[in-house]
């Protein structure tokens, strides 16, 4: 630990912060686009590549190192639309810092939605209502008609009336208004529900929830059941009170009120930020700190302490030893010879020749360095008595 803290300098802190920022952006991209398999694939490739280098797995290294670059190219080509939408959302979020915006859905609007959904469920009128989150829906939803009307129960009931042209599509509620209706949503690609219980509306709601952070309310035309699609999952809502609670919870998770600068820097996505810093620090330890360890051999003269007043040191064979130390390359390179000493205690020595062991106890070196070896490990000291 001492070696680590001594080796961690200001430029390393900046290095970790920049990598953590990149990891954070990647995590937010995965969260917003629901592309969780990207993270799993990158993690698997990284682990295999790291093990192939560490354990010197020649075949794995030759196969997987080029695959990492190839995968990055495939990723950009396949997800170019998602990447474009993500950066659009990123710019919008950045421009919103410190600006006054209004709450997306008020209590009045929540009551209007719940009332309309309850009526449609009772009459078995099919409906799709989208409550937008932070991620832009441009390029995900298609078609539809612009409206911009205030949210009300009569308006929602009239839109989903079977005699209107847009009743088969979805309604988008954004910034307290019905922004558009008759929208077409992408169908889910991993739908495992029963076709007799889950129709096209449910598949469309799931498809949008897999690609964005929106919440979609579904009213089944066949059964009159109310469902919620969110984060790629579909759940049934038992009653109107439960629906109102779910909408209020969604508003809390996607607030659009004014927040100060520190809310966006520290509080928002706090867990993801901490995780990004931890991963960046772990990568620094694995790839930089551990990969930057070097050895150095230093020839050190033997010194003595607590020499009895009645004797003097007449000869030392050999008079010096070779000390091999290891540590961070920068610390090892900056090490001075006077920073390493070998001191033998002669407090119990008597006249004559005596051999002394040179062990770790006799070696003095900076705490951030490790002692690798000592050569030779014994020395012969000749002591001569002084006086009568």
C-alpha cells in the first residue's frame, strides 16, 4: 500500500479521472440504449486479452487482440444510429444544466391519464401512452401526427376512439402536452410472451422500453388489462391507484426541475460514477502500477553500529554487498545509493574474527521499495582489542 500511494502522482490522478469519465460515458450509453450485451462482450474480450498477455497464451493473444479492434469497428457501424441519438441526448442534457425547466407531468396530468386509462380498460379500448424520459425518441418512433394539445381525459379518449385515424398508434406525452399521436413503435426482438395474452401493442411497448428510458402504458383491447413497459420488462397493473403510484415514481426518477451544478456533477447517476472511478483505478493498478515494476541492483558498503569501546574493526571480507530491490520504475530510477544502507550490530562482538549474517534486518531502504535479494549473505569481520 505504501508503494502504491508513493507511486500515485498528480498525473496519475488526472489519468484515472479521464479514463473514469470515458467509462462513465460508456455506461450511460449502455443504460440509455439498453445495449447491455455490449458491456458483456467488451468485458469478456478484455478478460481474455488480459489473461493472454499475463499468462503468455500465444494463441489466444494472436486471435483476440486483433478481434478487439475489429469489434470496435463493428460496434460503430451497427450502432451508428444509437450513437448519434446518444450524443444528441448528451448535448441536450449538457445544455440543460442550471436552466429552468418545468416538471414533465403534474398531478392534474397524472389524474387525467389514470382516469382515461381506467375508462378505456373498462370499455376494452386498446391504447398505447408514452411518457418520455431523458433519452430522445427521435429516430426510434416513426410516423404519427403532431398535436401539442393539453393532456386531458376527453382528448386521450378521443384519440383512441376506434373511429379516429390514429387510434392504432401510440400517444407521446412530453412536457405536459400530447406532443403527437398515431406513432409507430419498434417491436421487441426478444418477445417470449404468449400470443394469446400479449398482442402487437405489448410487443411495441416492450420494443420502445428496450431502446429508451421511456415508460409505456398499455391497455389491452382483448382483455382490458393495464400493463406497464419499462426497462425492457412488462408488468401488469392491478388497479388505478397502482398506476398513479407508478407514474409518480417515474416522475421522481426522471425529474425535469431546476437543479444546481453539483447535482449533475455528484448526485445524478452517483452509483455509476463511483463504479466508473473504481474500474478506472483497478485498470491503473493492473496495467500501469503492476506493469511498471522494475528491479535494480546496488552495491552497498557494510557499516557497523554499537561497536564496543574495547575493540576496533580491523578487516571486513567482503567490505560490501549487492542489494537487489524492486518497485515502481520511477522510484527505482530515482533511488540514490546513499538511500540504501547495510548496518551490522556489533554490540555483542568480541576480539577475533567472526562471521555475521546479512539479512533483511540489517538492510535499510525506503519503505516504498521491496528487498529482492542480498549477495553475499555473510561477511567476515576481524576485530582487534584496543589497550591493555
